[in-house]
C-alpha cells in the first residue's frame, strides 16, 4: 500500500528534523520526506494538518501477559494498546511462565506476535535458567532466536560471583545485560522508606537498596567491560552514581519509568493499590532529580513499565496487592506532559521514547524517520487533550495511577494513526 501523509510537522530526533514536510510510504518503507517524487501515486492520502509525524515509539520495558499470565494480559490486547499509543516496538521481559530461557519459547512468542500484525516484539532473554541466578542460559542461541539482551527482570542474583561470570560471558559476545538496581535483601519492602512508610506501617525499601546494587554493577563493569543497561532508576542518589559512571566512560545506559517521573510516595494516599509499583514511588527530591537527569541525558530514555495486573490482585490490601500498572497507551502523553511541565524542548521529549531506546537496543532503523528506512510512524495531534479513564483503555489491565481522580488525569497528545512497517496498525475514527 502506498500512503502519502500531507501537511504534517515532521519531528525526527535522529536527524534533528523539526519542520513541516510530507511523508511518502510504499512497500513498508519511507520513500520520501519533504520532496515527494511526481511518480508517486498514493493509494491512501492522509491530511495531517496540525499534527506531528514522528517515529514509532520504542517502549523498552513492558510485560505482555503471554505466556503464562493470560488472565492479566493477552498479546492481542496489550499490543493493541501499544499501537493505540503510537508504540511500534515493544521490549518484553522474560519473567513469563515458563521463563524465556530457551530459544523455542522465544520463537513461539515472536511467531504469535508477528501473526497479529500490531507492534513488533523484541524479547529479552533470561540471564540465568529460570531466573534462579545459578546456571547461565544459552545466550548465543537465544540471540539467534531474537533476544536483544539478557536480564534477571525483577529477580536479583544474590551471588556476586555468579553475576560476574554472567557479565563476563555476555561481554565475550558483546551482549548487553539489563539489570534492575535493587538489592535482593534490602529490596523486600512494599513502599519507599521514609516518614510516609512509617506512618502507614508499611515495610520500606531504602535508597541504599538501589545504590548498593548500582555500585556492585559499576564495579563489575570495570572488571568485565560489559555493556549494561539499568532499568527503572528511581532515586536521586542513583542518578549521581550513573552520572559519575558515564563521566568515567563506562558503557552504561539507563531509563526511568513514567510512574517514578510523575508521582511520589505521597500519591499512595489512603493505601491506593494503583500506586503499588516496583520500583516504589519515592520522595519529591528523587522525582525532581530523575526529571533533571532525563532532560540532560544522564538518564537516556523513558519507559512505560507496562505490567498488567488483574482486578482481583489489585483489590487486596495494599501490602498483599500485586505491584504493577498499565502504561503502553500513556507513554507518549506522559513524555509530553513531563516536557511541558519542565520546559523541555520537543525534540528531547520525542527522543527519549524513540531514538534513545532504539540506540541501546542496537536495532538499526528503529526510532527514526529516514528515506529508505522502515515505515514505523506515529501521527499525533499534540494539542488534543484526553482523560485517562480506565474503561477507555485498550489494555486488559485498567489500573494506573494516572487515573487516581474519578475524572481521570488530563493528558495531552492524541494518537491519530500508527504505521508498523507501512501497515496501518491503528487509526482513530474520523481523525484523518
């Protein structure tokens, strides 16, 4: 199918383009930006006046429910939510049932996702068998099956020597290890340590749980030379450690969740389980430090941390409720809301959810708009406002702290259409 997107404002952080231009798509590729050949005869003509034309979003942290958690989310529902939010590439965690520690399981997941013709799925493989922290997985074979890196997800390796060996093996082949900085012993609480946790009688997770783990990772990076990506940084002290490691020249990247960027522990209110998240929401000084670090590039990108949780698991008392929230449909608007509040320029707001995550994935062609490149495109009305109402979310999971108010949080930026490899994966009714 040939599509011509006319009168839009193209924003592409990879090239620095931020100007009005037409975009032509044919055979899954972008065949023209700006000057369109007179020989191009489109099958479909879209008028994108007053809209941005941006690269398809790359969400580098999401759980999709399958396999094993179909009661919380199905590939069809979660990837449908992704394209409705402009997300064309999704990195999924390996902590499924069974764990993604064998090539056959990865092949099955990718096959299921590809048949849906929605967002593209890039799995992370388990770093150790069953995420048990003991026996290494066959990383070469898992990479051949489509894994873009290796992680323990939320399960830390307690044996530091085991982590060192895993990192050494990954470094041998140039693989990136994705790690969540939380000490396995100090990180067993439910909320961030502080006055609020004390008043509520909830066990706390101190900032030291993050910094102790980060210091361990950084020291092992010095020993092994491994590329490491830190998932979901949550504290000001963690930001300081990452900034120092980058200044040292270590091959370190990191991201922050939309939840830690927009909320603090005060938003837990009266034990609201929608704020039961991992990492926990911390204090205002931490949120401010995370925001500044994302703006100046210390933190490389922004992720949805999409973790579908069924209603019964959220209806339990706070201490027993399952952590997690929906986020795929909120990633774009959350980035724009952050940028508007902190006066961050538009290129950076789009960069943290497109080019930046694509760069640490090592997937050429993702997160950018270029002639001859894959046509992963999002058309968005940046001025349109909408309310985050659970019943209107396409994800099977309806829980999000962005819907604390009965009227829902007001967000800016409405996706009008999403192209994945030139296919129309989503089109809002009557908007184009």
